């Protein structure tokens, strides 16, 4: 079962895949979900994500993951939360790979290693991921940068679909 806010976020993502996307039959399902995620973050539909949009989205994601509202996300909450990847992983027989990827992401983001991801840790890690993906250091992420360089998206896509691009 998913958190109600994650269901709303997923619905918003799915409805934002629009005319600028390549035809669905030319994209893998994982790439379609990644593009939908990008478009849901790009609220102003400018074709890029700025830090304000990115932080607001991250804050909403953290709230939706924190099922017990204690201000921390343990690994079980992190694994329970879904943005549409789990059904795809189940369909492809890669549920274990997705879980492993999510556990690794949680461990990397959990800076002090206490098993609890705080909002501060999530923000800090997300900022690092944003900067790493921002290949031209212009403080915005294009869709191409998001798809090819955003660590979490690459890890999840690789786990679910064994994609290399």
C-alpha cells in the first residue's frame, strides 16, 4: 500500500507526460516514468528544473515517505514508498534489484548511518545529487541531465529495467 500523497504525486507525474515526449512505444517504461518525474518537478513547464522546484518537490517526497510523521524515514518507510516503480519491477521480475537499489540509496543518504533518514540528510544528499547531475554547472537540470546524471533515477532505472542509457 502506498502513502496517499505518493499516489497523488504519481498521478500528477503520469498526466504530465505530454506532447514534447517521444512516442511511448519508442521509450522504455522506466524512461517514461523518469520523464514523468522530471515533468512533475518542472512545475513551470520551462524544460528545466531549478533549485526551488527541486527542493519543494523533495520536501513533498519526504513528507510522503514519512508514514509515521516522526520526521525521519527508516529503510522500511523508504522501501514502502513508491512512485510507480514497484509494479514495473514486479512485472519485469526485478523486485529484488529495485529493493537493493533503494536500500543503497537510503544508506548513502543516511549520512550518520543511524538507519533514519532525516529531512536535513535528505536535503543535503539531494543537493549533492542535483549538483552532480548539473553537468554544465548552470544551477538548473535539463531533462537530459536529469535522465542521464541524476543518481537516484539512474539507480532505480538500472535496477528495474537493466537500462544503460
